C-alpha cells in the first residue's frame, strides 16, 4: 500500500498529486521536498509523513511557523476541525498547511465508477470554437439590423444601425461573460465561447419565431393572443438555455439542474402570462398597426373581397343596418319637432 497526497483548492479540485512509496516524505516550499506547496505561509520544510512499524502513516509538524490543522475527513463525517502537531493519518483526511489544503488517500481505497459523457458534450465542443461563435454573433447582428430596418418608417440612419448592432452583440457578450465568470469560480472552467454560441443560437431561434409570428398575425389576426404565443416560445427556449448554462458552469446534480431550469423561467413567465390574460378583454382605442410591409405571397388564405367585407362590418358591432336607419330617422324627426317648438315659442 502507498499513500497519495493531493493538493486541493477551495472547490475540492485536485491541483497536484504526489505518491509516497518510501518510509518518509517531507512537505514544504523547498525544492528538495517530496511534496512541494506554493504557499508563502508554509515553511521551507513544514511537515513530514513517516511510516511506522505497523505500516501506518504519521503526519508530524516540524516546528513550523503557522502549524497544521485537521479540517475534516470526507469518508468519516464525525471528524471535527482541530489543530494538530502529530496525527495518525486516516485515508480521507484533509489537512491545512499554511493556507494550502492537502488530502491523504491510501491506494487501496476504491474509486467511484466512471460517469458516462453526456450527449450534449459533443455539441458544446463544436459550439466552443471562435469561428462558430463569431459567425453566430455576426448573423444575430445582421438579422437585428434587418428587422430594425423593416420596422422603421422613417429614414434609417447609420447611427441607429450602430446602436442596433451594439445592443445585440453587447447583450450576448454580457450573458456569456456572466456565465463564464460563474463557471470559472465554481468549476474553474469558463466555456465563454460555448455560452456565447448558445446565447446567439437562442437569439436566432427566437428571431425566427418572431418573423413566423408576424406571418401568423398577418393571416389570422392573432394580435390578442400573440403575446401569449411569445411567452410560450420563451417557455420552451429559456429552460433549454438555462440547462445548458448550468451544465457548463455549475456542479449540480442532473435532476436538480432539470428542475431549476424549468421552474425558474416558468415562474416568471407564468406571472407575465397572467398579466397578458388579464389584459385580453380590455378595450383599446388604438388599433393594431404593423409597420412591416407584407407581400401578398405571404397570404396563406384567400383574400376576402372588399364588398363582402363592407357588408359584414355592421355585424362586427352588433348593429343592423335597418336599426341604424330607424335611429337616424327618429333623431331627425326629433330635431325637426324641437325646432318647430322653438319657433312657436318665439
């Protein structure tokens, strides 16, 4: 049996790993130590590990300045933090030397089975390339510029174009940078390009849905339920984005990752949907106006002739033509009679 000494960081990830096969190994900042730690708070020769007659390993402090501290044992939860000078090592012990943390494990300890790679790993690797990320950002910027141009009724100036481009690209960069920072802190893996490509892909998908939604509204006059359809599209898109971001940036169990990715967006979108449903039956004096010109080729249903549309307009207001004529006649006769009374009174 040999002893493995691991240098771990605050996230409990292994930085360096050393194997002790002999009877003695020293720990410190000197280059002749068997275990070298890059820590200014550790002494040149801070501690030693020796194997006794029974084959057990003992950790001893060598009159160091800052001493040693037993932090825990990941196999035995009953171990409590305490300062130590000499300690019989148990497999799984984690000891602080200076500000460095060392973990001691014997080679006879079994390791957990390998975790199968997720199918999304291959996709993320393909997205995390500079060419793909830059290409997707360029497409998003160009599409945003084109949609802003189509939705503008006035003269489209170059300053407005720059503002549209910067808003689109900067938004993607901020999103990717935020998740890359979280991933760097938690998993020590940034994956900035992967986050950027995922955000750009989601922006393109939602822009495609927006364009398709204008066609649906153009053909079937769905302006009342279009906000709900947009929320439904986001309810599908945002959980996928959040799942990808948490997969790359956080150490979360798969089932918790799935639950959080669904519940967090749906809770906010559910509130937005309730507000939109509450406003559906409110009367608005401003008609729905679209600034975008649509070709007749985008009309999927047969156009209604103008005369038929005009004939059906009274039904839209629940007022019959005969009833309207009678009301106008009564109003006219009343005005005439009121005028006669005024003349007679004079």
